[in-house]
C-alpha cells in the first residue's frame, strides 16, 4: 500500500535512528513496575491501564491489581465485583471488564498463555492494534508497531506528517511508518522508546527539542514546525447534564445504593440514587419526587444541597447537586437496589463522582 505522507522516510537512516533512540531509552528510561520483567500478562495489564490515564496515576493501581490478581488464572477466576473494586477510580470501566473476559478466553483456549501471533491475540476481547502490538513487541520481541497518541505525535514530527491524527484512517499511516523504522533486533526497546520520548521529551506543547536524542533525524525540527504538529481536529462541544444525587440513611444506619445497568456508561458500578434535574423548578423537590416515584420512599432531605460536584468524561460533563436525607425503608421495590451499612458500602465499586459524594457525606457527618 502506498502512503504519500511517508515520502520523507527515505531521508532517514533507519539504523542510526534506531541506535540513537534505543541508546537514549536504555540509559534514561523510567523505572516502572511493569518494566521489571517482560511477563506478557503484566505488560497487558499495564497497557490497558495506561490508556487515557497518566503513568503516575497508574503505578499504585498496577501494583495493587497485580498483588490481588498476580496471574491470568487469578484474574480469570475472580469475582467481577472484586475486579471492579480493584479498578475503582481509574475510570473507563469497560477496559477491565473486557480484560477479564479476554483473560478467561486465554485460560480456556490457550492454556493460560498469552498468544504470540497477531491473528490470535487480536481476536481477544478489547485487544486492538495498539495493545496487540505492545504485547507482541515488548513481551515477545515481535517487530509489530504499537501506535498510540504519543507515538503519532513523535512520528508526525520526525517525518513531517500532516495527516489529522484524530481521524481513524490516519493510524495506518503511522503504523506503516513505525513498521519501516522499527528495530528487528530489539523491537521491545524501540516501541517503548517512542512512547517514552513522547511522554518526556516530544510533548504536546513546548517539546524539548534540544534534549531530544533523535533531533538530527527530525524533519519538523529542521523546518521549525514542531509546534504545529501533530494536526488534530478539536473535539465536538461537550454535553452537560445537571443531576441531583441523594444519600439516604435509614434509622438503622443503612444507606440506599443502586447498581447501574449491565451495559453503557459506568456499567455495573454502584451509585447513590440520582436523577436529571429540570432546567427550571426546585432541584430538591425534583429529587424528592424522583425518590417517591422510583423507590416508593418518603424522604426528608436537608433543605440545601450538601455539595456541588462536577465530573468530566471525554464526551460528557455531569454537574451534580448532592443531597442528604433520612427515610424509613421497609422494603425495596426497585430492582438492583440495596441497603448496606457504612462498612459494607466501602467494599462496593463506585464511580469517581459517587466516591466524592460519599466522601463529602462522611465529612459532613463528622462535623
């Protein structure tokens, strides 16, 4: 396949580029827990966690997750609720649900050994081109490209590629660029070096070109256009939802929680009762009417909201008014709702926004 955008790749001495890049990586790379060995399972877990999440955030989650589920078999056999709890706070929960389903496939179909071919590994749930390339190259030494946002940014500057990286069609261009330049002798270090370069040196804004180990190979640097690359179209306008959430406590000291649907946003996570508020009207009254209609509860809410919490997703923002109230609850009429003690509540997996709600309520109850 012909890629006109790669016409400048002929200007690069691939062997010198590999040596400069890998030499820098081996001497300057960060000590990260998933780099201690090349266990394909650990590489897999780390790459799934690192999608859309900062390295510093991932490190403690990775360590706890591997402590809890040290092998493919341990994760495959674990209760989903415990897996979600271990992931709590990382967001994008479909990642870990897909991961658990995929490791079950590995256990059943491949005897617990992560496949070593592109064809087999790509058929696992949630394993796309980037993840398969990362596992194959890092764990197994297969010269496959692993192209993420960092790598596209680096390669757009190295080769002066002006294709929009926000378009899915552009990924093939960057995969081909890496495929032509990757080290066949050490694809693991090569791919990790590109990622590391994008994270530490070739950053989105104000790249540190004077510190770059492959500056002499970089077309954008020579042309002085590194700040203009990569080309990336802006996201569409963010949708905002105004929600009212309420923490209801019974005289027995139990709290009402609700499990989200099995599919969709934050699937299968637990939350406090909440409802979208009307643009006009009384928010407290809207919440009280919702509790009456959905749960059959006559709740006594505090007159003012306890807090206002905002949570931003990639495509959506929740602005949440938080209420606290009391109610006698003899029976629960709503499916997937439960009454739990404060101690029990800590064992359930909640989204970040509802963790913040619970934290705020605990702070108020202590004062």
